[in-house]
């Protein structure tokens, strides 16, 4: 039963890293808008043309379409072709924009050092350009990646610059994303009070704008921060708020995410049956939306909860399901290399 207890046995620094990375990925996967796509508008691609005859803008647009469909190998092919065209034509805006898009894919796939290298070049190019919004987006991206690499000072500097630029261009969405990242970084550096205040501020600002996705993101981050700091009651309240948002929007993946978090919260023996019910709901949702990672996590958690209830058969059955999914995912990853 290697998988289900891993979270509980992490050191505090390990937990901090887990929270920062998980919340960073939450933002990255589009809860708060299409950052890079809004920062730079590519021209439509010409139909039925050879890549050799297409412009950098057209190649970038094709790559973006594949990116939105999560066809990452195809996206990277077209992005790299676009990058070559932009370098050949000495178009710094195109180079920087393409590097940000490549970095987003690298970050999703866990290639953080590669993402960081691309973003360093992009930030330097945008700093010399007139597009402040794109510059701010690139700073937010490198701030997020730097945090995951443990480069806290670099992350803080980038995020601080991003927040100032987003304020200057009156981009509330970008400012809110940045504040969530900054709040998580403050928590990671032991500035607990400041971090919680920053996250609360981001949640309230999104609520005022009635931006449900950003309110959800900030509220989940606030709950995760409270959970990390051992504030179980506050974490529970934040998670319930986020669950209400997900249910009101009929967003099953978000609801499943919150059911898992609520079920994972430590409580007294009397709450175990409620947590099993939440774990079962999370499992049901994961299966409905074909999210195998969430399904494995739900099975693992149920195995743990059943074990605490003394239901050995149910615990073993749930653990078997979880291990089977983990093994299948591992084989799939190796098979696609």
C-alpha cells in the first residue's frame, strides 16, 4: 500500500512543495483564463499549406489549436517551427510568445528546468517590448515555475513585478492569479499570516468581480494553506465554500476535487463515515469524467478510510483498484515514450 499513505508521511517542507505545485498546476490548467493566448493574438492559419510555406504566426496558430486540444507533441512540433521562423525573421515578440507557449507545455509535463530556460529568454525579450500585458504574463509564468524549482527569491521578485504590471494595465484577472501564487509562496517561506491574508484578498477580489473560476482557485488555495498549517476547521470551511461554487456551476471535475479534499481532512472517529461518503462521491465523479488520476486517488483514500473503520475487506479491495490504476498509468507513460 505504497501510494495512499505517501501524503501523510511527507516532511513539512515536502508538504509545502506539494501544495505549491498542486495549486500552481490548478492555475496552469486553465481555471483562470487563457493567459498566453490572451497575451498575444496570432493570425489565422492558412488552410492546406505546407509548414515550409507558412509564416511564424500561422504556425503558432496551428500549434495553439493542438495545444487547446491537449495534443502536446503536435503543439510542440508547430511551436518549434514557429520559433525557427520568428528567429529567422528576427521578430522578438513572436519569439517570446512562442517560448511562453512551449514553457506552458513543458511545465504541464513536469519539465520545469526546460520551462524555466524558455521563460528566462521570453521575460528578457518582453522587457524590451511595449506589450506590458505579455510581459506581466511571462513574469507570472516564471514566478510559478521558479517556486516549483525552489528558487524562492527569484519567484518573489517575478511575482512582485507581475502584480505591479497587471495593476498598471488594469488586468484584474492577471493580478488575481499573481496574488494567489504570491500567497502560496509566502506560506512556503513561513510568512503564514501574510500568505493567508494575500490568499483571502484574492478570493474576496474575485468574488467582488463575480469571477467564479478565480474565486474557486483562490478559495481552494486558501483551504490548502490552512490544511498545511494544521488549521483543519478553517480548511474545512474554505473547501465547503469552493464545493458550493463547483456545485452551483455544475462543474463535476471541480466538485470531485473538493470532495477528495474534504474526505482527506483529518477528523474524529465519528466523521469517518461522512468522509467515506465524500470519497465515494469523488470516485463516482472521477469515473464519470474519465479522470484516472483522480479515480486512483479516491480509491487510495477509501482504502485508508475503510482501514480506519476496521473494514479490512473493503480496504483491501479499494487498495487493489488503486494499485491497478497506478500500474496501468505507469505502463501507459512508459509505452508512450
